[in-house]
């Protein structure tokens, strides 16, 4: 079998660097307890803007559409995930990204 090399010679290195950066960020957020504050803030923001109600309604509708056919949690999650991601308000996304940036670049 012939193995094709990447047209971008440093692509593998860049991917590895990206993974290392993400790992370092996750470690910092966990070790400082910031990840818990982020989860709490995200939960509060999504509840406040009504997103959670939208997703609950979408879940109820998905279950109703199935009728008497059983639906597994995995099927429900697969159906709701695209809706959930698409309906997160832009202001919530911006707020979370800004918060993450401020935490990652803070001089601890």
C-alpha cells in the first residue's frame, strides 16, 4: 500500500501542537476550578435566554413523533444535538469565548 504524504509538510506538527495547547488549557481550567465556574455560568446563561426550554420542547416533540416506537437516549441525543448547537444564542457563545480568553491569558 502506498502512503501519501500530506501536501502540507508541517500539518502533523501543527495538529500535535494544537492538541498540546488544548490539553494545557483543559489542565489549567481544571486545576484552577475555573471549569466548574464556566459550566455554572453556561448553564445559567442558557437557562436565562430560554435555550433550555427550546431544547426540552424539541425533545418532547421528537418523542411524540416516535409515537409508540421506543426511542433510546442515544437516538434522542443524535437528533437533538444539531438543534441544540444551532440554537445557542450568539451572545452566549461570545460571552463564553471572551471568558475563556480572559482565563487563558491571565497571568497566574
